[in-house]
């Protein structure tokens, strides 16, 4: 079985001593969700084979089973040397959907809840030199309403804007071999005004931690700090300042050394803030020309076949004149975020909140705990300019129950990360937010334009002052962002497929509509940006600029010319 995704899954936290565990694993369906009761983790081989990290619903997994799957089991035998187990052995999972139990040689070492966040287990006490067995049980029920499931369909087949489900392992699995004393984590806080990078982190052990920084091979400063099984913090005065900007992912390399442990990392110098009602990147107002990216792939569902495919999607977007994306209803893998960092491609971090019952205490607990892990994983990536935990929560808010969950998650997000802005709920309903975004799929250009002709007076379409069941969403003058629009259906060779509105009859009519909708936003000085739906088709949804297999539907030079002209906001 061919092994895919051999590259290191997290270039922002990379050690030399690691082992990729992708490739062939034994596999079994557990439709009765009884594997734990049956103690399968203590038994012998499983009957099927699967290609990790692809989910069993995908072609690339070798399983290609599309119906609902309540639980699955994985088993893999690995060989470890005396040298590898001489320190700490850490088992990492990029993501498992949804609730997972991890066993080593028959003993449970980890239990994790959350289908989008990364997690790890220290398995040192459970392994020995020679053969060791990793056993994974993943339980998944997208219809339970207790878990965020994003765009995974709750129906048998895909429909509307819901697509094929993902169950089990869907990101890289790997081992790290650490010394007894090691660096646990670090956070970077750039200060572009004074030329400092502040570092805060934790170590396991006692000694000195040295952090060396460089830019394109030139040393830019270092610091050595004492640490004793606790937190450390310090500031490095950088000798050169290179700002991370759109289109210019100027990254500094960082080398972290603590006793025998060494980590390769990176950071970017940039600042996000709102000032005078403008969204500022490095103290300059920037117009966000974004596209909706849902992170689906025809053969791998949630998982790209190669690292090059991840980079290609960013290039396709930039070729069309976009400077970033809204990563929609899915937490993208760290490797994709890394390529955004390198490209100077701005993105919004979002959770896949659809499918959960907001009134359920269990669902709320599951969501909040996973959201904390998501923010922690991606905190250091300069490409992420803001957080958006929820999308379109009207079914929750319209019940007339208190909106404390949305308020709580917003406040928690701001406590965990004071360096970025936060949109509480994209679309409807806002409770407390840094940016007031709206969704509008109106296809008639003049009507779309008229919806926002009075924004200077504090008046926009009914989504800004929306009153349903007596609840009104008020625009309080926050920066205004069109975070979903367009969605123009275009599938001229086939009458099938879903999209918004009546499809244009010709390519010329499509371009005219696209331009009219974009111009309405570019010419309105109150909008800080737009996000067009969407970059590529996904399964039956055919409103992408590219097909599902990433073939351009139009002359992208025409789209780029429309997207990149100067916005009134930028004047």
C-alpha cells in the first residue's frame, strides 16, 4: 500500500527524531459501537486494511464506504528500538473524528473528544523495545447533535451545501522521540512598533533554554533563559524587521534548545487591530479580498492526497486575485496553515459548529473544549488574522433562549488570544463581536447594491437589523464585512447541481454578474472586505470558480482584474 503524506505535519514545531505512521493500518467497522465492551484492543488482527490518513468514506483509504459509520477500529504494529524509548515517546494525531480511545499494547493511554483538533499522548510507560501495538477506536455520530460536524451531511447522501462525511483518522499520525527533559510549548508575541518578539512557553525539566532567531539565514537575535519545570518568558530585540504582509510571507526561523532537546520553529512579525473603524494590518487599512474555502477533495474528502495539493489551492485563489480565504466550517490541517504563512495569505480560523445542539450542555462543553485546543494549535501562525467560532446560529438564537453560549465563547476567545479580532457568529446572529459581518446571496446586482446604499447612515439590509420572533440584531457601527456572497451557480454542461439563484445563461453574463456584485462592495467605503462563495465546487454544489477537481471555469485573469482593483475603503 502506497504511503501518502510523508512530510512533517507541523513545520512550526519540528524535531529531527520523529517517525511517520501513515500508510497501511488494520481496520474494522464497529457498527454496533461495541469494540470497547468486546475488548477488541486486547485481541488479534483486524480483517481489513486502510490507508491512513484517509477516512474510510474516501477512495484513497481503500475502503470507500459512504453510509453512516457509528464507530471504527484501527490497529498497527510498530517496532521501536532501545534508543527510541530511552526518553519520552509521544504519539500524535493530527485529527480523529470524533471521540477516540487510544490503546498501546492493550492499555488505554488517551481519550480525546473532538473531530477537528490535534492531540497527543505520552506513551513512554506503555512501550518497550521491539513490537508494540497501537489500537484506535473512533466513535462518530453526526446526527447526535452533541458534536460539531461542519458540512458533513446528516442525510444518507450529500444534499444542498452538505457533503460526504468523515469518520476516524483523517490527518497524519506520527511519533516523536524526546529526551527526558524537553520543551513543551511556546507562544510568540510580535511587537512591530518596538522591534521585539516576546516568547512565552513551558519546559519539562531544569536547565537553560536558548532561542535563536534568523531571517533568510542571517542571525537576528537570541536569548537564553533559566527554566525549572515551569513557564519561561523573555524578549528578543530583533536586529532586522521584516513585516509579514499579504502576498509576502516573511517568516523568521526560530531554533529552540533546552538541554538535549532541539525544536525547529518559525514566526512572523505582524500586527492586527481595529482602529477608527478600519481593519488594520501593520497599522495600515487592508481590504480583505477573500474566498470561501471548504477544504474538500474528490478522492480524500477532508484530506488532500499530497502536500502539493494544499499549496495548489492557495495558488489557485491568488491567481484569481484573492488575498486570503475564510476557512469554512472545518479546521484545516496545520500543513495548510503553514503554506498560508509562507505565502502571505490571510485566513480566518473557524470551527465546524454546524450540526450541534446549542441548548445541550454536553454539546456546549464539547465545543468549548475543542475550540480551546484549536486556538492553542494555531496561535503562532501569522496568516490567521481572526477567529470565528460560529457560523449562522439562527436556529439557536431564534428559540428566545439566552445567547450566553455565543457571548461566552467570544469572551473566552478574546482571553485566549488578545492579538487577533473575533467574529462571534458569522452571518446571524451577532451578540458581541469585533466585526459585523453579513451574508447576502442576492443575485440581482442592483438590488444587492441597494441593500447597502445607506450604510453611511448606519442602515443596511434586514440581515443587519433582522427581527425574527421579536429578536433584533443591531449593527452598532462595528466594521462591516460581507463574509458570504455570490454563490453563482455555473454548471453549463449539466442541469444537475446546486447553487444560489438562477444560473447565468452565458459566460459573459456570469462575468457581468460577478463584476456587478464585487463592484457594489468595492465601491462602498463602509465595507472592510468581502468573501466570495466559493473557490471550487464541492460535490453537488456547483458555485465555484473552479470545478471540484480544480479546473478553471473561466479566464481567471478576468476574475483577478475585478477582484484586485482599488477599493473605496483603501482610499
